[in-house]
């Protein structure tokens, strides 16, 4: 390590970044965030985009440097403009919600597109969502389906769910109910709750999926029917899209205590769909759903605390709510929480805890968690190095279309 430090002091940018990473992770040297920040800055000032991304996070969370949100944006932007997809997505989310920058949905979508065009799965899914809802771009369901497919084929469960919706209802693609069910089942297999909910609805008598049948039951006060009718109006499926009408039906269902309607209503207020954006009101409905045990609502509350959206920023409470969702078996949150513990960027680094949650998500079939667990076994990070176990998890992820897992599997064989 002494010679490694000497090399870094002479200026090779990659060595400086790696030394920063060693101090961040406590690898071969004591964990020291101040020292990590010093070396990240040296590499960042030479244009190393991963170092710029890490330095942005250090400023955001006040790790090794005083908290400075303007510096966060400066370094995220530098990394994003240099082609770093993690920074592009981080900057896009900040423009979407107006966190430390003026809210600008078109700018948010521009950064999602930059990431998507570089092949980033999350960027492809986000761009698909933008085209589906007309957020930051003109609504174009065919373009949405195109981007959903790109991400779905690479095992993104949210994209698989929405591609399934596109096919089942014939929006943006020719209607093909069998193809729709296929993609919904793939998403469900990864623990996607919305896909499971949709499948439960469409496996009933087919006539039950006709909006007029739901309207009749909804008008008679059936909360489940009101929830489904709102879904149709919100997304323009089998009826003319009318988000204000959707919100009215969600209110009626939510006020009857329908947890999923409460979650959906909270999302409408949170994102300004059918109502003026009101994050405080959104959080109120998320709390109501969470009180009834809805894991997705608990996860949403945890994420809101981390970013200070609709509630004061509070990492302790954010961790508590994310753990509540993860302990309930919410695979997406398990993977997210595991990543936070493993990287030490949001919560104190804890490899044992990180691996525990990533494993739980992987065992539920989540492909990106399976890949992450495979990499942990391959590198011996948080677990005893085990090539056979690594190959097992890479294989599971690759079978679901995870291209990075397939590439690592090829290298190992």
C-alpha cells in the first residue's frame, strides 16, 4: 500500500481514484472518509467521472467533507457530462423532483435519455415511463413500448410490468394478451408487486377487465372496482385518458380504506398527476397505506425521508422505513437497502448487512440482486470467495436476461 500511495502522489488518475476507494471501503487501509475525499478530489479534478460521482455523494451526505449541496450538483454535472450513467441518473432524478436544482421534467428526461442511449437499463426504463406518461416529452406510447422492451429484455422488472401492460391492453403495440401475461409473469417472478396485482385482476373473467363493468361496480361503491377504474383513466387504457377523473375514483376508494388506492393516490399527489403536485398530501396517503401494511408505501416513505421530499430529510427515519419494507419481503427495497449498506454511501458501510439483504432479494428471483450476489462471491466481498457459488448466481441472473451476468459467466467458463 505504501508504494501504491507513492504512485498516487505522482498523479496517475486511476491510482488516485483506487486509493480513494480503498479508504472509503477500508480495504488494506483503515476506513477514513476524509482521506478518501482527498483522493477522490485529486482524481475528480483530472476528469475521472467515477471519482466525480463519489465526490458528489460525499458532499451530499457530508462524508469526509462539509455537507454542500451546490458542490453535489457541480460534481454530478461534471460526471454526467463526461458520460457517467450513474451521475446522469442522479442528476435526472434531482431535476425531476427539484432537489437542489429548479424542477424541470424536460431536463430530467434529457438525462434519462443520455443514460438510456448508452445502454443503461434504468435509463431505458425511465425514458419509457416518460414517453408513456408524457412527462418531459410528448406522450408516445409506441416509443414507450420500445424503451420498455429494451429494459425488459435485460431483466428490469418495472419495464417488464409495463411492457406487459402495453401488450395486454394494446397500447403502443398491437394487442397480444398472451404476450402481455408473459411479461407480467416475468416481472412477478422478480417480486414486482404491481405485476402480481395486475395478474390477479386479468386472470379473472376477461369481461371483468372491461372499463364499463368496473364503472358499474365502482358507482355502487366497490372500492376494488374504483381502484381499477382509476387505473384505466390514469393510463388511458380502454377509456380516454383523464387523470383528474382517475384521482376522483382513487379518492373514493382510498377513503374506504383501500390500501393500494391510498398508495396510488399518494403517488398522484407526489408526481402531480391529475392534481397539483403536493408532496405533503402525497405523504399523508402513503402513510395511510403503510399503516395498513403496504410494503411499497413503506418503501416510498423511506425514500422520501432520504431525499427530504414532502417531509424533512432524515436518514435515520429513512433507514427505519426501508427496513420495514424489506422485512416485509419487498424485493426492490431489499436490493436497494443491501446496496446502501454494501457501498456505505447512504448508511454506515456494513458488508454483512448488505449481503444479507441482497441475498434475500436474490432468493426472491430479482436478477440484479442475483448478479450483485454473484459478484460478491466472485470477489470475496462480504462473503468467502467461492467461484462455484458466484457462477450459480450469475447463471440465475443470466437466465432472466441479465447481460452483465451472462458476460461474467462466459468469462468464468
